[in-house]
C-alpha cells in the first residue's frame, strides 16, 4: 500500500511554485531519492525553507532562457496548482516533450489505497468533508486530502486511512494521467478561475478529466441538473445522478432524502440547514460515500450532525429581525447566485478582486435582492450588474459596507456577504474577509448570535 518507492520517472523534476502543494511534492520527491529543481516567481519563507532542507538551489523568477535550460535537463515538469497556464514554463515544457506530472499522479504511483475524488465549481470542500464523515460513520478509516491543508502526496505518509477523499480542483485534475479514483463526483460547472486557465473551454476540459480517469469499474456521480456535467457523465462507465428532482437516482421526495432503490434515509428537517445547495451537497456526498462502501445509516448519522463549514452561508447572528450571513467563500458569480437564491429578500454585499469572470451574471439574482452594497476593486462591475434594477451603494471599507447594509435592510431580510470575487484586494484570504465582516456586523450593526 504505502512505501518509499522511487519517483515514477527517471531523472530530474522541475517543481514550479512552492506553495503548500509544491513544497509537499518537493519533499516527497526528495525523500524518495528524486532529484529536484525548485523555482518560484515570488517565493515566500516556506519556499526558501524547503530549498535549504533539500540542499538544492531555489531559482527565483527565472527568465524564459533560464527556464528552458532547466527543463532541458528534466524528465518531469511538476507545476503547482494555481500556476497560470500562460506561464512560459508550460509552453517550454511542451516544446521539449518534458512530461507534466500532477501531485495526484505522484501519490497514485506511490500508494495503492483507494481514493474517491470530488470536483465542481462550488461545494467541493463541503462535499469532501461530508464524504469523509459518512465513511467514518460507516466504520471506514477515511482522510480528506488534495485541495486542502494536506496534499495527497503528504497524506499518504499516514498508514492509518483506508481510503482518501480527494478534493480535486481543476488545477489538480488538468495534468493527470495515472490517478484513478474509485468514485468521482462532479457537483456543478460554471465559468471560474479564468485568471489561471486560458479560457472556459480549458477549465471545462480540466474538470472533465475526473470522469475520464475513472477505471472501468469506477462510478461517476453527476449533477443531473447541470447540462455540462451531464454531457460528460454520459461517457463515463457507470453513472449515478443526484438532484432534488425525483428523476435523479439520489433525490428528495416527501421531505426525505431518497436512495436509488427508493429507500428514505433522512428527513430533510433533520439537516442543520436545507437550502437548495445544502440538499444537493447532501445527496452528492451520500452517493459518493455509498459508492465507496459507506452505509445509509452512516450517511444519516453524519448528515444529521453536520453543522456546516465556516464562511459558507454561515449565520453570524440577528439584529432587529434581520439575519446576517457570511458567505465569503463565494468567489465566483455561480456561488453567489446559489446562495442568494436560497433566500426571499437579500441585501447583498458583493465585490472584491474579479477572477476574469462576467459579474453581469449576478443580475440573475435580482428577484431575490432588495439592494446591493458594492465593495472592492470590482465594485463598478457589481454596480453595473444591478444598475437600474436594484438600489446600489458603494463602500470603501467593510465597516462602511455593513453600515450601508444595515440601513438598507428591513425586518425579515437577510444581509449576505457573498462577494463573487476573490478577497486579495482588501484581505489575505476569504477567511480573513469573512471574519472582518462578522466583526463589523457585531460592532457596527449590533448583530448578536452564534459567532
């Protein structure tokens, strides 16, 4: 199962980008006797630490000529997730026929324990967490990995898990050719990450790798109501669908979650929250976990005890009959639309650093929106989406945004921070942004509640 087998290629590897995954890959290769070259355009302290630890030089912002020279001597090119596809290293590696390897491929070469994988534009972390908990509640030792704090190449060092639940971003899926999950779940698709992928078609192609990688006895879990996902699922060896509609294999009927054989396993009233995307996540997680050997009793127990993850439509509290929610994790319009449409009347706080997406799509939420507070670098784009349709105010800080939302909201409304943008104009992370929103809600709007 586990071991210190040599790298699955003979020769040196260029590891480009030394964030969490790049550092884990470099260490894993070094520990297994591989020769690595490390490069990073903007290295942080961690990059320098791993170079010192491995005793190899760190190439800082190498020129194209230098990259070409480095690749000429390499047997593999391992870019970290999130390195933009426009980076010249991708072209230079292709011109030299240097194979591109992904972190998940390396893990698959070194460890034979089964994996399940979850991808989608939205909901990956929640469903990955739920699948892990359902497997554990069913008596299987499971660990989540991948697009989390622990890359899979690091997680396999632990002999305890019997199965790994991999959160598979498009960045991780794009280069793969060896990773073969037992179950692959594709939750939804909408344009995203165009700051990294060359275009929407490239983003879709990367996501579609998940179903293409399934073995002949593998199971594809697919959103029946997403036409892009359904189109790719049609080519998978075995498919189970999920959606609230009864036409899906895993669905909702008469207030219960229902399995493909018609058995009910949990009243929706027993979920902590049952917004439309919560139901979809619960169904997808159950289908994926059961496909990996879990039980319906385990699913019911795990779903009943799940309280949600931070910054994902998380209730901050209440003030004057207005509920305040932190959905800072929503960094694309698709995620914001899903959140807003779960409520009847919303004062929406949106904006930040656009990831190359069309924020005009936010206008689709207008029937559920009372007013909008636009923030950050993309405030003009957010305002433009609702111009002439809903009242819009600009805010130059989170305190200003919260004050404006407080003034615009009426009893029975929801104030929702769901930015549809990345956080990096004002904050270091979406979590920092959500925490600041919660602080301002308490201090400026007088919100009291669970956080």
